[in-house]
């Protein structure tokens, strides 16, 4: 039994606020001695991948401040009220947190996953089975895309079913580079991985090197990609796992990237968004195929 009088390793203070209060309260929590501040959804409101330059928040946000365990909760709350962070009407939740081996906890949760028949994603702390035909070594990181989201799953399953030997591939919105690396491991070359986020480009280069395909995968910003000759911006397979509105806006450019007899695979689309996205690409293929996984869709277009 835990001693109720013992000092916890950490103290968590939690409150629910409106989105427009986040910046001031976050600053005040740090001023009061918080070692970290975490923002969470207060009302199960969906929030998708942001557009370039955006930092969206939920309408109501749960703010969690993490403090040293020897902080006096009553004194901490008094300090926050003095700073104007909270008043008597704001509900605060204070709880103790025991120290954990967070790296081990993460490793225990992230296990190898199979996509299609032959493609596996395996984290670095697990030794892959020699019988697995194709293995992408990948750990989750800051850049989006570790294979766990249905949108990524839909794309990886499509890649698994293709023979890409010697074929050019474009992964637009590459995130961690998982799709580009999977294509390269299936023999694709060159593979152009494009993303506006510099962290995603760093992650893609690092992950490509870890998988031994750094010579096949080129990580580029959208500006660098568009500076290439038009012929070098065409591929047999074009992948774009982003969101519906950017996909609609990018339709002319992405369609132009699909070479003769090529395919365009789009994901990150909710079912109610599938028709508007398909209409944006009808000049490429008026009869695209679709697949749904949970609440997400994959659309595949083919150029005759």
C-alpha cells in the first residue's frame, strides 16, 4: 500500500480552459515553476494535421502543468490565483505522479506491425523475424507517420501490393518518410519525399539512412521540388497522405506529377470528403477506386 503521507515524484495540476486563454495560462504555469505544460482536448473534438503555418487548438483545452513533487499544492494554487491564472470558480485537479521508466513504457506499447502480406514496420528495440519479407525500421518521433494511423495503413497496404522495381515515386507530405522508405525498399528509385516541415525532412533523411535507402530517397521542400525540371516531377506512383482541403488545392500539381500509366494514391480523407476530392481529380481519372478503414478513406486514380 502506498504511504499517503509520502512525497510524490511529480505533481500534476490540471484545469480546463477556453482556447484563447492557453497562451497566458501556459506562461503563468511556467512562471509558477512548471517543468512542462501539456495541452489536451477537453471535449473529444477532432483536430487534424494543420496546414502550413497554422497552430490550431480545440475549442476547450485541458492544460496540465507538471511540477516538482515537493511543491505545496495549496501554495501552488495560491500562486496561480495571485498571477491571475485561476479564480475561485475554476476547478483545479491536483494529483501526484510516481516516477516511471518512460522509455521502457513507450517501448512496451510500440510493437511490430504488418501491412498487407509482406510489409512490416519494426521499432528499433525489437529484432525482426528473419521470415518477414520486407521490414521498415522506424520509431515514432516528432514527424507524422509511424504506421499506426489508418491513413498510413491504407497507403502501406497499397504499396505492399505493387512491384516498384526501378519505378519513380513521389511521396508528397512525407512526414517521417515511412511511405517513401517502404517504396524504396520495394525497389523504387528515385523516390522524392516532399514536406514543408523541416523536421519532417530531417526525420525522413535519418530514417532512410537507418533503412539503407538514403541513396534512393531524396527529401525536399515543396519549393525545391517545384524547382526541378517538369520531367523530374513525374512518377509512376504518387502518394499524398495529408488532408482533404490541401489535396483539393494541390489537385492540378499532383495530377501533373502522375506519369503515363501511373497511379495517384490519396489518403487522409474522411468519408464525407471523398466526393469533393474525387471531383478535383476527375480530369485524371473520373472513376477512381476507394477503400475505407475506420473513419478514413483512400482514393486511387490511374492515368490511362
